[in-house]
C-alpha cells in the first residue's frame, strides 16, 4: 500500500483542452498523491481551483460531463446540492441580438453609424437637386454600405449587394412616392432617422444576424460575456466549501493553498491572486488588496482569452494569464514565497501538467478523438463552436418563430461559406501567442533546478482548445481522460 505523498501541482492553460485534466487527477489519486499547493493559469486555473477546494477526480469528471447518460451525480455532490454538470457550451454566452436593450443596441458601432449616416443625408436633402425617391434611396444606401465598419462586415458575410438593396428598401418606405416637391420629402423624413435606422436593423437582425454579430464583435472586442462561467463556478465552489451557494469563497477558505494568474494589460503587470499575496492592484475586488477577490472572480479573470471572453476590470484591462505565464512553475520557487502561507513553505515534489494538441498518445486503447487531422483546424473548430453559440442565442431568444427560422438559415449559410475563415484564423493565431512555448523546456529546467520536478505532457492530437462542445461528446471526453491518465501513470511509475 502506497503511503500518502504531498506534491505541488501546476496546471497549464489550454482552453477546452483542460477537460482532459480529470484523467490526470485520477492517476494522482491512484498513486496516493495529494495536493500540497496548487497553481494554474486560464483553463488550468479552473481545475486548480477545484482541486484546491477538495473535489475528487470522480466528482470533477461528473461535473464536466454534460451528456445525457452521464448518470446521477456522486452522492458526495448530491449531498451538497450539486446536481447539474457544467456546460462548456453555455460558456459561449452570446446574447441574442434582439434581446439587446435600447441602450446596448445604441452603443453598438453599427447602430451608431447607421443612425448618423441616415441623419446626415436627411439634413443635406435641402441642398441637392430634387431626386426621385429611387435615386434618393440608392444614394443613401450606397453611402451607408460604403462605410468602413458596415462595408467590412458586409464583405465578411458576403452580402454587400444584398445589404445595399435592403437599405434602399428600408429608406424608400419613408419617402413619398412620385417626384413631388422637395418640401414634401423633407416633411416626410423629419424625425424619421431612428425609424429608418431601426427598419434597417430589424431586417439585418431577421435575415443576416452574422452581420450584426460581427459588427458587435468589432465594437465590443469579444465574443462571449463569460457570465455563465463565473456564476456556475461561484455556485460550485460555494456549495463545496460552505454548503451555501450564496456565500462567496475566498482563497483563505480553500482546503489547499491556491495561486492563480491574470494579465493586467493596462499596467503591464502579471497579477497573482492567492491567500497571502501582499501585491496591491488597482481595481481588485471592493478595495485594493487582491485577497479580497473571490476565487471564482480570479478564475474568471484568468480565462479571459482576448476576443473570446470579455476582459475584466473597470477598464476591461485584465485578461488571460496565459498571455504572460501559461505554465507558472515559478510560483513554487523562492522568489514567489510571499504567495503562500507560512505553513506551506516546504520545498516538495512539483508535478506540472501541460496540454499538447499536436502530440499523439503512446500506443494503447483509447476512445477516438473528436477530430481527424484535417478537421482539427482553427477555421473548422472555431466555426463549429461559434455557429453553436449563435444558434443557441437565437433558439432561446424572445424572437417569434419566423424570425428565429430566418436567422438560423442565415447562420447556417454563413458558416458553410468561406467568409469567416480569415477571422477564425486570427483568433487561432491569438491563442497561440508564444505563451512560453518556445523556451518552456529551458525556462523550466532553470526554474526547477534543484527541485524534484516532473512535467506530464498530455497528448491531445485530434482535440482543439476552442471546442466548447467537447464535454457533450461522451466518447471523445472519456478519450481525453484515458490519455491523461495513461501518461500521468507512466510518469509517476517511472519517477515514483
């Protein structure tokens, strides 16, 4: 019988690939290894927080199993009120366009431009020769379509000519028929700026929602709000630690010490959240001490991948910690001792877990992965995930049936085209910013010199970091666990 051993555990970030980690936790338990201290970045911060809260491998596996026949929750979870697994798909919380409040809609750059363009042309009408209604509609529609933001968005969805025809039609409704006096046209258009803008918006919302979506993306700078992830994680941690979903969990409440990273791009600072950190950051919780931040908020900050999730902080300036330190082994070195309580300063074994979507597993029996090599491209996988998000937003929206059907047809057509490719390639490139990868072996060799250190690289070829549908695919998810458990067992059997 193995005796219990303590080890510092560090988990690399990697988006949806982090769903593999429960398999590694299973192997640790088999080897009677318990956490001494835990650290993580981005997706790694989520699993690190769950481990630090005291969740076991079988509990974590169930919590990330969002498929129909996952079975009931383990009794240990049911007893504290945890009866619903996390849905990675719901992490993509894109609000339906028609659910925008007037204030939110009018803050979108596309709306602002449409309104200003219509208003300018109405105000200029008295200075031009009297046009026919058709000529006026064409002139205004051409000018609006040629705008930078709308032109870019319409080219992206491949609907430029169709868009101009839509705008012409929306404007012509408000222009008197015939070739009447200029006064009648001015009178008819007075006060109609918002109505004309709304008519154009309504048509785009119904028949070309991707156009508005990508305009909102350009304006806001992110795809998903991240509210579901934050609230779901708050609930899970609160029930585990306090058996009360309304009591927040702070770092001092955890079973094992935890440290989480996030990047402050305004001040160019890597922020570290832990129980004992004496770092002072502006806009941290309700005060200035980062210890006032809840564990769930720290994790939410750490997963804020640019473009994908909304940044945090009062200036949207706190983003994914993986952009600066995706595998923070250095948190267990002497230079980082202030991030840990005095009772946990002992130098011990360090086990680091990394995620490699290019690496194939060793020979063995595993469930098939989610994708073939040809399918596991940024363009294909991001397109599939984003299509799911936009469809879900419209399926659950308050729009009437005909609007939802038309929107879903437009979404299907858009994502089957080649139009979004460049954007998705850009998102994929952002996710693969260096993140220490090039120099990681040398950096860790230097940092961990003198430590009993083992890196476990989980082979995840056939999976993708942006596949938010992964935990609804039972076979593929179990395949991730099988790979993670195998390589972790191999590493621990070798090193003891």
